[in-house]
């Protein structure tokens, strides 16, 4: 591809050099530059790519895209000055891979909780419908059934376009992807042509990055503001900020709700450990999911499928056959009748929702024992709230480590202990080792009791002092239950 073809759809402030040169690849990391590559000098959160222009040229870059031209302009290198290199990276990558998102229907899912479940269930549903489908989620990147372990909730713009190009090459008609607030703010989704967007909810999270809740909302809303008129914008009106997302969108505005009037509605009729009976859009169906939050997720999946032109009866039939996403309300039963629920809940609202779901299915005076921690190097303000929510709906709570990363686990637990009111002190214990915390919970439990292990869900590692060690909550539970092979 020639440089002039690559940049024909972006707004160029200044071009220095030859626009007819051949472009062999794109990089935003100077260490990954090869001969004939375009180097995009992004201004990141911690690093300014402009500082590495010289290194990129030494590595073989023939084109540099930047917001400020360097003092020296070697004649063998072309320079493209733009207003926003972050946005331009996605646009260039889209052009380089021949606009893959235009060859399929891409639906983005954003919100604090529920993104992984909705995107994954949509992928499964459309596979059941017989389509070639792509998935970009927190857990995995999938092209039909071929998968790659994910590194970020939403990967960088270059990786996204590469994945979508691979999806297009495999004939994918749909792609369902999680869209994180970080990705929106950092413009990683630039260059994607969306057919639809889904808003799940917004609660206390990521304030270490966004600083204020207003900025967090603004980041989510920006995704919907950018949707084209040809797309749909589906929002959860059970969340008080749901309608905010639709205020300035050009897309078709649609709503869903478990509690009030909306374009798509759902009601939980019965709840049990092995599933729930729903009235979904006027039709009663049995599902293998538990909890009001899962009813909301399934409603979003149903509404999206209908908006994408699928047959209502077929969609309902397939939804009744869907199974829970890995690490999301995953239930393990011991031989003597204890229950453990492993869930990714790592925000106060998610923890409240999962404990609410457990409360819905309790049949007698079973104890609820909750094991919960909070991540290090992340939003500290939610730590006492996590402990508070756990104590409100549990009989016993064990505060423990999550992924401490580079923080002292004891200090994180101390932050959580600040949320323990005086009247609850007799039902909380702090155990720094997550393995020991799980063992203790199992020893405390009697047959019939319910142990919630929250925060890590599908993760199979624990990050301590910046090093990842193998650790899987589900494996630990099975060992304690005597179920390991």
C-alpha cells in the first residue's frame, strides 16, 4: 500500500516528504518498527511517543506520523503531522487492513459490569444460529471457535484492526466486542465502523484513571456520541445514567429494562440454583442463569439479536440453551452439599448484584460466607465499599488478597477494613493468603451453606509484586471440596 492511499481518509495538517512510498506495516512501539514501517508517535498516559521518533527511524521507519514535527527531518523519511495521533492510529490501521469492520456488523458493549457476559453470549448465540462470528472480550479473542487468550479488555487499535481483518478473512458476518472506558478515552476504537452499541450500567470503578465519576460517565457516553445514524444504541434504563448515553447519539435509540417501561422488557418469574424462569418479551422461557443481573444481560442479548434481524422464536429457543460464561456465577457443589460460587464481581455494585442473586435463591437459613479482596494499583476508594456490600448481605466475610500487584496486600485489606461498621466486626476476619482464606471459608461452611468467592472469576493467576503466579479460585475450591482429579 502506498502512503497516499493509507492517509487519504485522515485529516493531515502537514505532509513533509514523499507520499508515494510503499508502506509495509504500522507500529506505535519503536521497538517493533521494521524497514518500511509507519511509526505513529502517540501521547500515552505515561510515555510520549514523540521521544522515540529517532529510535523508530533508526529501526527502519520510512514514515512518521506525529502531532509535532521534530527539529531534524531526514530526507529519506516522510512526516505526517496530525492533530490527534491516538485517533489516527486506528484510522491508519483500518485503512492498512482494508477497512475490515465495514465487512461485518460490529457491536460494542460498554458499562461497568456485564460486558464480558453479553459479548460472549452474543458470540455463542450467533454461532448457534449458524454464523461465522468474532469475539473480542476480557477473557479471549475468538474467530468462530479458534481463540487467543486476551491481554486487555479492549486491545490496542492496531491489534483490533488486525483481529478484525482475520475475522473478515474467515468470513465473519458479526463481531461482538467489549469496549472499556480506557479504550474509549484513549481512542483505541477509532477506525471501527459500529453497527450497534450496548450500555449495561455504570457504577463505582476506575476512578484511579478517570479521577471523577463525571469523567467516567463522559468516557462511556463518548462511545454512543460517536455511533453513526445507521447504528442502534441500546441502553439499560434500570441504570439511572442509562438515558444519559442516548442524549447526543445519532443512532437509533432503544431501551431495555427488568423494572420499567422500555422497548424490550424482562421479568424473573422463578429463581433456583440451576436456573430461572423468565418472561422475556412476553414469552416464558427457562434459562440456565441465576440472578436479576443475568436476566438483564440475557435481555440485552435478545434485544441485540432482534435488532440484527434474527428470528424471535429461534433466538428465544437458543437463549434457553445458553450456559453461563466462565467465572461468572460459576457454581461448584461439594459431596456433602456445600455450594461455592466463583464470580468475577470486583466492584461494589457487581458484588451487591451477585449477593442479591444468592439471596433470591436461598430456601432456608443457609449461611452465606463471602471471600472478597480488592486489586492493588487500582481505584482505592472502592475498597471500603466492597467490604461494606459484602457485610450487608453475608453471614460471615473473609477479607483477603485479590491481585495486589505492586501494593502491600495487608495495606489493601486495611483499606477494606475501613468499610466495616462496628456492628459487623464480629462477623469479619482478615486473611492475607487467598488460598488460606478459601480453605477457611470451606471449613466454616456446613452442608447447604453458600460460599461466594468474589473478584477473580475466570482468572487463573494472582499478580504479586508485578509477577503473575498460577492461581485459580475454582481449582482451590475443588481441592478443598475433595473434588480434584
